[in-house]
C-alpha cells in the first residue's frame, strides 16, 4: 500500500533562524487516522503547511505519490483538504450554499453539478436546511461543519484538521468526532485535546 503522505528527513528553518522541523520522518496510509500532538511552537502547523506547498523545506516529501514541488501544487492542493482552526477563516460568501459551491466552481464544475455536490456534502455533515443563511449566523459547531462541507465538496483524498475542537462545546465536539469517524479519507488531526485524539 502506497502512503498518501510520506516525509523523510524533512527540515525547515524560518528566516529568523528558528529551526521548526528537524529531520521529520512521517507516513500516513490511505484511510488511516492519525493525531499529531505537541506543545505550541513544536512545528505542528509548520509541518501541515508543507503538505500543500505553502512552506517548502529540505528533505523528501510526497503527497499521494507526488513530490511536493511547484509543478505539482495544483494537483496536490486538490488532494489535500485543510480545515483551519477557526472556521471563520474559510467562510466568506453570503450564504452557506454559495460557500460550499465555491471550491467545485473554482475547479471548473458546471454550476448545477457544483450545487448538487454541495447539497450532498451538506447533508453528509448534518446541515440539512437553511442553506440561504449567511455563515456568520451559525454556531461554532455549525460553522465547523459547513467549512468541512466546503472541503468535502472538493473530494480530497486526505483531510487535515488543525485544532478542530478549539471553538466547540462538548456536544459539537462529539458530533464532529462522529462525522470524522464516518469519513473514508485519510485524516491527520493536529490537536491538544488528548481525549479527542484517542477517540
């Protein structure tokens, strides 16, 4: 089985000289779920930003078999769905449905197909109605699910979640966990929530 993410001796230093990644070896297989834990400043987010080419270090890094290099960035970014810590960073259009349609439209899907895909993933994440509402009217858990729907609409092979439970109350955390457990994609979750990571 070929890994969906494979890093070998990955190293990265910021302009200040701070070495954030010091020879990281990592492997994530298809369908596997993995939690990445560590204190603030330990390089977790730096590592995530390498997975879609936002940052580039030294060493080897492959995503879905492709070297993470500029010539493959478009293909890789379609395979990696990144859910930010704060879902408001991902929601910016006037309505829920428009927001979830945005990615598929940018990938060239016809509007009718983009909307059908958006409706499907909104049902999948449990947002069943009120799709004409503006995202800023949603609760924290609803925003998280709509942001995740926007990622799922792109049909990625890998889901990367950066501190997904930070703004969630216990019921919303439980719903997110159940949703993630139902999804077939490989998952890499950065979290300080050890109970969530264990589950």
